[in-house]
C-alpha cells in the first residue's frame, strides 16, 4: 500500500477545500488536496447558481440569516460570516473571477447551468499557483486521528489500489449529502461521505435532521433537474394545473420566494405534487418580451437556461429536490472540530445556518470558512511535534483489512439497486414531509439494502470498492438524518413533522448532537440554546 505523508491533507476540492488549500500553502505548509473525482469537477460548487451573499447591509444580512435559521444559528459562526465575507469575497474578484454585484449579491458571470465552474477555475488556478498538490480519483474510506495527527485510508480509482495518507492536520471539506435523495440537484456521488468519516473518527456532529430542499427544479421528462435561480423564477408565475397561484394559495409573501422561503415553498410544492397529485408549473413565457438589459445576470440566466429548459415557449413543470444539508461536524469559529488536529469547512459542518439556510450563504460559507480552516490547520501543523507517522500508517493498515472484508461480504449485493433503494427510502420517509411511522419504517428498511441479491443474473456488476465504500458511508449518514428527524418532535425550518406541525421553542430550541462512545455506539444528546440569538 502506497504511503504518503504531508503537513496538511484537505479532503474535498470544492470551494471550501480549495480555499483552505490556498491558505495552508500561503503559510508554507506542504498541502495535498484529495478528491474522489478528477480535480475541479464533481463538486456542488461547480453546479451552484454562483450567487454569494455578503454585499448586503450587515444588519440586514444577519437578520435574514437568523430569520431563516429559526433560532438555531451558532452565534460565533454567524458573526464570522458577516464580518469577513466582504473582504474574503473581494479576494475572488482580485484573483480574476468574472463577477458583478447584483441586488447586493456578488454574482458569478458564468453560464447556465453550471455557473460555479468559474469559481472553481479561479480557485484551482490560485491553489496551483500557490503550490498545492492534488491527488484526484482517490476515495477516502476511513479517517483516523491519533494524538493530533490524521490518517486517511483511500482507494485509488485509477490504479485500483489502496493508498494511505498521514498528515499533521486534516481539513474535511467533502460537501453535503443531497444525492442520498431520489430527486436532487447535487453531483450523483454527493452522498455524505464526510459526515460518516467524521463521526467514525470520533468527531461530534449536530443538526443532521435539517436537510434543505430547493423548490424550483425543472421536472420535465428527459431533462436534467436544472436549478432555476430565485431571480429568474420570480419573473414568472407559479401555478398548479388548476390555474391556482401557489404562492397566494399558501400565503407565501417573501421575495424572492425560492431564496427567502425555501422551506415553506418546497413543502407546499410537495403537497401539491405528491399529495394532491397536481402538476406545478412555472410560466416564464412573458420574460422573452421584457427588457432585461438593465440586469445582465438575469438576462444571462434567461438566455441560457430559458433555452435549455424550453421555458421560452411554454410553462414548464417544476418540483422540489434535495439541495443542501445544514447539519454536520461541530466546529468553532476557527473551524476546529471536537477532535484535535481535525478541521472542517463548508457544507460538511453544522451550526452556521441553523434550521434552514438563507439563499446565497452557502458559497460565502465555503470561502470565509475555507480560508479560516486553512489558516487554523497550518497553525496546528506548524506547532505540532514532528512525531513519526508509523502509528498512523499501522492503524490504516488494519482498517484496510476491515474494508476488504466488507467488500467480500457484499459481493452478492446488487449495489446499484441498493443505492437506488436508499434514495427511495430517504425521499419517501426522510424527505420534505416526515412523520414518526415513516421515519421508523425508513430506519428499519435501511439495513435491508445490503441484503444479497437473489435469483439468476441478479448481481449488478457494480461491486467495485468505490460502490461499496460510498454505499456504506452514505447509509451511515442517512441513518443519522433519520434518527435526528425522529427525535425532533416539532417542525422547524427545513424539518417538517406532519405529526408535530408547530415549532416548539419551549421544548426543542436547541441542537441534537451525536458522537460515538467508547464502545463505538452512537451517543445522542440535546443541547438547548441559551438566550436570544437576535
């Protein structure tokens, strides 16, 4: 097994991982960026709408974020975001990212439907210029932290062999888990690896029940689930196939609705489509007659996305889909997790957004906290005693044997069907509308996805190490989401329990947190919020 040793290892090559790598290299640390896709692709940053918050009035930005978070935003993280966003975003502009300020947002002047390509291109160029190293097509299956040093057991998808990486500090920037759901707008391999890796390494997680759904995704047959950005969606009318205005019907007055009322609008569309068996239609046909020259961003959206989606000629079907996870690793404002030597940034962390994320805050989070994670990891690695990495490599060797045994045990499992079944379970019972019976059913069904296939010709041919690793990590993360959702007996933000439809501040204003005890079993706790965040 190949052995690699570095000062700082960054897991993930999206906005948070790249910004962290830049900062670690600026401090003179040997920095390796590990990504399971080829560097620069396969991240949620690439597929984002390219809109950064942080140009707003700070008082308004704080108030809107708190309103969305329903009382659960972690104060130190929120204040760091508000304070550092303007200067951190200015770095991107100075580094050449094509952008403009529109409606108090920094907007990437990219092309639909992957505006974020320009963000990644900018950060990749800067990271390479700084001297960061990259190892692509490397899938991490295990993270260990020993005496403040980190170890990663990974499988090389190109060479079909195991690789072990030891580092003085590790930065987790693996993104979210929205691809655990049947309908989503994330890369297909975004199944929550980082949450499971962090938990199994001994870190504490929080707020895993809060999975955000984006309401306005294209739902036309044989078309990708394009995200229709709020600025464009607001130019049209949203009706069901009876002609009822959906925003009026459900009393949604916030604008843009897809940004400031994501949870409510997603829930209303779910009820319309999946409970009332109606179609939800976005009519943008009148946009072609408007003069959009005063807003180049919206004009670009319309020119590209309108043509791609067919919205120029007729109303298009839309439906919600999984978009972002607000929960994740517990961190402080310096991005330190509860494990010495392990830092985290971006969607894999919890606390900043509370119960629901304000549109525009996700990309800004990656830049602000990516920088802070890189600086903190560099300080840790620089101050660490230069102890030998042998104990880390020995621990990784034992975990490799464990993973090989898992692969052998799953050789008769149809892994493709198992992954699809996992996504169906999460969509049906752990998605936009939840209840106790459904969540219990989902938790009881999860272990069955690993059952061997039966019948001739039932094996999938997808029994690669990649498939096994992703399925096991994804299923672990799915169980965390379901368990937290079952325990929170109220509705708050993106978490809606139809059997407990009201927000209950007296009982549930706080965070569900989880860690592993000494026996490796999940230990759940509830930490009430003290005081008023506003």
